[in-house]
C-alpha cells in the first residue's frame, strides 16, 4: 500500500484540491494528516504571552469568538475536501487546532457523513488490507500543562496512556503524532529542536512499523528509531508531502506546484 503523509496545512486551503487530485492520481491506499489545519493567530500569541507570565491566557470575548468562528470554517473546509476521497483519511489535531471542542465537533460530524474520515486522536483505526492498526495522539506536548481553548497542549502522560491498548493487540502498529520526537533533525524549526523525548520513548516502547509526525516546519525527512521508520512529510502549506510504500519502506518526498495567479 502507498500512503500519503501530510501535515501543517496552516490555513493554506488552496492546497486541499491539490491533495485530492494527488491522492487520486497516485492511486493511494490511505492518507495520514498530522495536524495544524489552521495557522497561528492572536490566540496563539495570547497563549504564549500568558505562558511566559505564568498566567492563564485571556482575550476580549468578541475577538476570540471571531477567531474561533474562522477556525471552524477552516475545519469544515478541510474535512469537506478529505471526504471526497474514497480511501481512509486518518487525522490528528495540531497544536494550533483549537478550541478542542469545536475541532472534535467538526471532525466527528464529518465522520458520520464521510465514512472514510477517521479522527484517531487518542483512538485508532484499522487498515485491514495491511493487517495494521493506525493509532494517534495530536496537539502539542508538555511536562504537565493542559490547554484546549487557545491552543491544544496535553501533558506527556496522556500521550503515554493513549497507546496502552496496543499491548493487547496482535496487529502491527502505525503511530501518528503531531509533535515530533526529539531525535535527529525531524523536530527542527528555525534552528531549534522542538520535539519531545516522550514521543521517542513511545516509539521505542511499541515499536510500530511506521510513525508520522509534523509541527516542525524545517524537519522534513526520515529517521529510524529502533526498528521504526519515522517520517516528517514537511509543511503542506508550502506544498510538501511524502508518499510511503508500506511494503518496501520507500519514502518519496514531493512538492505541489504553486497555483497560478489569476491576473
């Protein structure tokens, strides 16, 4: 099976029809999305400033409502396009995909009308033809912080707990994270390593055949952790994607063309 891995759309909705066309052209068996449908906005800045000050994030309610409404439109656009495909589309939320409640609502609503969509955050979906189970955990990770209104951040222990069920399955696993492991250069962004050691430890514990991650905009590439091939496909907002052959482990990176500008 050939799997399309994408991440970090970050508001570039013009990429969505391109992805649908690519998936059909390449005769893919599944699509995996590692999060960040929306881009950074004033909510992100409010959270970061509050975190530095050791306070809870706050914004004027009217401004927050408008930003959340815009986010919902972006979630709807994403799931509408992915629902057009006739292959499984497995997704986790990104750090920017807040608020949690509205993201999950959009995802679950589309799961009902588009059975090919599987929201696998803290959950899983099978790929029967490959005898694989795909399990995921999205959002950012932190030692002990949890935030779900301005951004999505979960404590490390939640990610560790989310995969416990894999101990009881005989299927080989594929793990999907938003946060990259702190390993090699998969977590590079602006010259900084932004990954989390807990992701590396989860991979070492469960030894999935493949693991996918995103978030780090300069981290496109592959790495091997134990026996696991880990892939960061690079930011979709800039056209990046990866196609993984699950039988040969071959990873092909590609880049979508820039849409022609209308005069």
